[in-house]
């Protein structure tokens, strides 16, 4: 039996962070009901990379497996009444509305708690629900830029480079997932529900606990050099270096070993732990000069034989073909009723007794509306009238 079998989650979230958190709960067996507008959740209409699909685009597909869809107009009193009826049978209520929207819709914590005192209510926001930035748009790139880390890599004077994936959305999703599990454990022990608040800014700050503590406790400022280097708080060599036919990643290498393998005796005069910070640029410049003389496979073999931490730099196609990825089962392939056979990233962890699994493909809009409401005891004639009125889909 899945570990969260028997728990019901009402997922009112949009975009990435909320849907990803809810999907992870579904992966562990929770019954996740995606409550979306009759026109469909925003992500249905914003396909990443233009990958539109047949009826379900790739980005929505990626974030909404193991859910049932109830399409209802929450701006209509009749739609809100249906939602209140579902709250009574729910364990988790999750939303990532802009501050103030939940109150206007009548789905804020106090209102929901009055209906279900033991509910775990998760509210996700960009910067926190109060304070000077509460109403700023909480978008991933904006938070990455504000989070401080973009000045820890790259060369001095070069524009900061953001991560090429939704880093803050992902860490916020996992923070919410963690908060839900902790709150459910608290409820199992005490019978009490609670409010779990997660914001993107705090999630990103918490993720940088090592780097920011180096600054706050160690007093070390961020200082970018002129040469290749991936993180200002890590000694050289550390970065992505061009080879004769591609790129090579290199981390924490012993300089004496590098001096031998790269035939760069100058490297041997430095002690990595002492000089890896003070002479970062000189070390990186020498490595750059030598590494570009041979193809990547040459260096992977030569450095690997000496135990140096070095690796290839993959594209997505390279990653998909990697034997370790295949061995791990990092991706899952299953049949979708409208999109055919699909392959998506799988699960971040395994469990020996209650492993996560794909139990439901991502739904089309309102696919389970009648099923969900019938299960909640709503009469079929009432459902039909609401469908005809456009309150449901």
C-alpha cells in the first residue's frame, strides 16, 4: 500500500512550485484532486519550449501526474459551495495564490479551518504574505536574481548567469512537500492541523545555508576572478573547461596530480588548500591552456585513472542515453490517453516498502469532475445543472 494512501489533497495551485509539491504527494499515493478553472489551469496554456502536445502540453504533463481534475468556477458562489463540501473530506489544502486572493475567494486558512479543524493548509507565496515585497510577482528568474548566488560564479565584470532551469520553483516545491509531511506527522501524533507557509525567497535562502554562513559568520565576501571558476567559495580548480572537442567538468583536483597528467609542472608549486583561493586565476588559466589541447574523452580517461574528480558536460540527449541514468530508472515511461507513450523524469528517492509510482497520467481539464463529486455525495442532477450552467466542466 502506498505510504500516503487514504490521504486526500485539494490542490488549487498553478504554474510549477505548487503543482510539483502536490504531484510528489500523489507519487506517494495521496488522492490529489486538482481544482482548476473551467478553462484549465494556467500551465495548460503556457507550454514550455512550445511543446503543445495533443490535448496536454509537455510542461503540464510533467507536473500533474497522479492527480484527478475537477474543473470548477470558484468565482461563482455555487462553485465555492462545492469546494467547501470537498474540504470536509480533505487532509491537505494547498494553494499558491497571490496574497489576498485566497481571502477574496473565501478559501483562506481561517475559513477552511472552520470547515475542517484538523486540515493541513499550505500557503505558498513569492516573498512572504506580509511585508514590503508581499505583492511583488514571485517568478523564478526574479528570485534567482535576488537570491545573491549569481555573483558567486563566472568572471568578474561578466553579466550574472541564471540557472537554465526553474531552480527556485523546484526548491520551493520540495520545501512545501517537506512541510506537508511534517505537518501530517504532527497531526497523526496530536490530531491537530496547522498552517504551513512557504515562500520562494526563504526557500532559496535556506538552500544556500553553507554559502551564506560563510558570509555571515566567516565574513568572506563574494569575489569573482577573471578566469573560469564556478563558485567563489570553492578553491581552484572548479569549473567547466573547454577541451579540443567539447567541455570537461573539474572539481577539487589535487594540483600535484594535475601537474603530472596535464604536463603542467607549474601547478605543482601551489598547495591546493592554501593557494586554491589566493591563486585561483593563475591555476585556472594554466588548466584552461592545457585542457584545450586534447579531446574530452582523452582527459576523462587520463584523469579518471588518477582518481581526479572530472566528468563530461552533457546535453539533455546525452543524459537520456547515459548508462547510469538507465540503470537507475531515472525516467519513467507510461501510456497517456491523449499523448500516447510518454517519458518523464521519475522520482527523487526510492523506498523499499512503499515506493513512489505513476498511478494516474496527467488529466485533461475536468476529466474527473463527475467522478469526484459523485464520490463526495453530490447528486447527479445537481452536477448536471452546474455543468450546463458552465460552473463545472
